[in-house]
C-alpha cells in the first residue's frame, strides 16, 4: 500500500470515527472539541458531524450551529497563535502534513500555491496565485472569504498569524465566516433534510465558489459607485 492509499485509509477511519459520535450522548461535546481542533490541527472539517447531528435532531439546528461556530473561532485563535509563535516548527508541519499544502519559495519567502479552482474562478481579483500574496492584497478579508471555502480552515488561521493580521479583526472575520457557513448548512438541513444533505455533499465546493464570486462582485460594485 502506497503513501496516498495509507493517507486515504486514515482519513476514512477518522471520518467514520467522527460520525459515530452522532449516535452517542456525547454528540454535542464531540462537535465542540472537533470544531476547535479542526481550526488548528485536525484534518476533518466539523461539517461532517454537524450534518449528522442536525439530521438526527432538526429542531436543535441552531444550537449545533452556534456551538460549532464558537468552538471553531476559539480553535482559530489557537491556530493564529501557532502561526505567530511556532510557524517554523509546528505550523509548517501542520500545513504540509495535515492540510497537505506544499510550501514553495516565492519572492524570497515561503508561500503556498492556491488550488487551481480558486485561481481560475476568481482570477486577478485574488491578488496573486499564492496565499501570502493574497494576504498582501486583501489582508483580513482573506480570513473571512477563505473561512467560507472548502480550504482547510487551519491553513487560514495559521497563515493569518504568520501574516500578522490584526487580532481583533481576525476574530471578527472568523466569527462572521464560520457563523455564515455553519448556520447556513444547519438551516438548509433543518428546512429540507436529506435532499439538502445530498445537495451539500455534491455541490458544496461549487456553491462556496459562487457565493464568494458574488461577494467580491458586490465589493467591486461598491468601490466603483461609491
């Protein structure tokens, strides 16, 4: 078995392990812990458990979304701290081995090439093809925008610390992004149940990209007319 197959097997076991908490009385505490951990070092996004919990108790959708959001933001603060204080050791290891992003030297500093689907869909609006180039262009807005995308959130929180994004602004952007993501997902499941789950599973990346394009287009219009 090669390294890629081993990695997929590990992710599959972690995925199944996360899901088993939905059938236990510890579902909510597990969601809180995993949401916190995913923002700094854990590989599986909390949406997996959030979806299962909401489908099992749709009337509690807002409670699950609230705790998932709060824990994710607090975990993001931990990720930010890793970027500030431990980028050269723990931070780089997490980016390369958990988020599976390659570090390359660009303009005399280590940087991270962005996924092709983001670069192709958003083009020059990003401000570059590498993450820290985008931070140079957008600063804290990147925390908000990337917090909505399928990109590993730990990648955003750790690199925000490296880029020294203003901490209060970072927290506000994180709260806005994660609340938007988790409350929308939970509400869709509350309203439409399994059909919404199938839609999210199949088109999540596309829906996120379209939302971000609309968001950037809105900012462009505001800048143009005001």
